[in-house]
């Protein structure tokens, strides 16, 4: 459903590498392309907002260094910035991604704005770790619960995340499922043979993992799965991203004597070209509310080996686009990868299925759901 009205929307997100920031930025850019005016509010420019986009604006939240504070109260600076931007840019709506501290800052800003006679609806999108990890922490729980209940609309990126949220918190309003999306135009299903040959020999398969290398991603399992696979078939592993577990992962790859076949590539701005030359994506996460990166892989015709945790089963369809396993079942995950890679016909079948399923999450199928939500709130 196409909305005719054009709105002034404030988007609050984390600017760094990570699914919630990616989704928020891509959403903002797409809304701007449809004629809405989009104001990003964050502590630095979102990393995917690095090209000029008409109708987009960026407002930086600055955090002054004041000697009295042992901990800088970022949430207060964000709240003040929200009040300022809403008032002076005449925003119609605030859409905040990630509950902490964005939703609570927005709720507080809304209260302050009422004293100026301004009423602004708040949409909060829950992304996962704000609920599944931080949400379980007693020191955050009452604030998250309050911010969710005081938002005018709440969305979550998977059915599983809705269930998780309702089971951990006393939520009064209905949470709407609007799944994550990808812009299929950005992904190529064509293999750049020159690039592929720089990474692997013709007969070698390419396995790939992309994450922020946090504990929850279980990057050691990635190496263990690959280790088993490379014993049976010639293959290389690309490890893209960086984070707290990287050093340990590099050490493990040396201990397993596979370091000469594993390429740690660090943080890359654009992962599409490496996905397009890959065969199997490994995501053995402990918890994953959606697994946007698995969807990005599928959009590049890459089969997925993942756990069945959280929302992953809504993205990776067992036996069709790849396989699902219990968390930590390295042996099944390596056997499943070998099953996919056993011959070209099987691999092609999984790759094509992965791409086909990814098309369901294409931007034009999801964007109108957000527009409709805004329209309903602004009626
Ligand atoms: O996965 C991360 O560590 C980053 C985190 C984030 O907040 O950006 O990702 C979460 O949001 C993504 C976008 O909605 C989801 O695709 C990820 O599954 C989710 N991560 C977890 O639930 C661990």
C-alpha cells in the first residue's frame, strides 16, 4: 500500500556496524527516496549514510566532557537533542531503533515536548539484544518495560522476538511484526571470477562468516565447523568483521593448523562482493533475533548453516535454504555443510532456494508496512 502523505520523520539509531543500525539507515534512505524528509539523530553519522541522499539530514548528539561526571549521561544529551530537532524541524514522528537508551530517551522527549504543546508519536523497533540480553538485566528491565509501554507503536523484527519480549516483560500494547528487509538491487548473484580466484582455487569451496565477533556469535564454532569441512573437501574460510573474540579465534585457527586457509578480513564497509563469491554462510549464534547477515548472504545466493535460535528459523528454512541445528552442535553443522557442498547440483539447488526465499524480504515488500504504520499514527 502506497501512502500519498509525506512526513518528516526522525530516526534514532546506533551508527556503528550492526544489524539495527543497518536496518534503520536503509529504512531512512528508502523513505527519503519516496519523498519523506528523514532526520537521522545519533552520536555519529550512520556508517551506511556515507553518500549524499536527497531528503536526509543528520543531527549529531554531542556529549560534552564534564569533569564532574564519572559516567557521561548520553541519554540526557539524546533527549535534549530530540526535543530540539522535533521543535525546530517540525518533525511529525520519531522512529527509534533499539530500546536502550533510544526508546526511553524518546519517551522522555515526548513528555518534555508536551510542555511546548507538541504531541509527537513514537515508534519503537526492537532488534534483539535490547530484549534478549540487556532486557534480562535487572538494572535495565523497568526502564525498557516502561519505554515499550509508553511508545505509541512497537514493532519487532521477528515473531520469535515478539514472544521473547512478551515473556520477559509485562507489555500492554500489541507488538507488530515487521521483519527486517534487504534491498535486493544491492546484491549480486553473479560471481566475480577474478576476485574468487584471488581467494580460492577453482576446485575450492568458499565458506564465510560475518559478525561483530561478540561471544553470542560463537565464532569458535565457525572455525570448528570449517575445520571438519576442510578435512573432507578443499575449501577456504573468510572471517569478516571484528570484535572481542577475534584474537581468540585467530589463536584457535593456528592451533587447528588451518590458519593458512582462513582469512580474517576485519571490518569491511561493503560485504556484497565477498558474499557473491561464497558458497556457504556459517552463523552458529547462541541467540539471534533475526540474523540480517544471513539474509544478506541468501540475497547473494549463498546457502546458510545456522543454529535454530531466536528468529533464525524464520529466515533460514531447514532443508531448503540451508540447515538449522541446536546451539553448539558443531558435528551436525559440519555434516550439513558437507551435505550442501557434496556436489554441484545440490549446492546450486540450495543457493537458488536461498535466493528465492530472500526475495520475500525485499524492500518493496516491507517498506509499505512502515509507511502504513506511520500513516495510521498520524491520521
Ligand atoms: O547481532 C548483533 O550483535 C547486533 C545487533 C544489533 O543491535 O544491531 O543485531 C540485532 O539486530 C539485528 C537487526 O534487527 C538482527 O538481525 C540480529 O539478529 C540482532 N542480534 C541478536 O539478536 C544477537
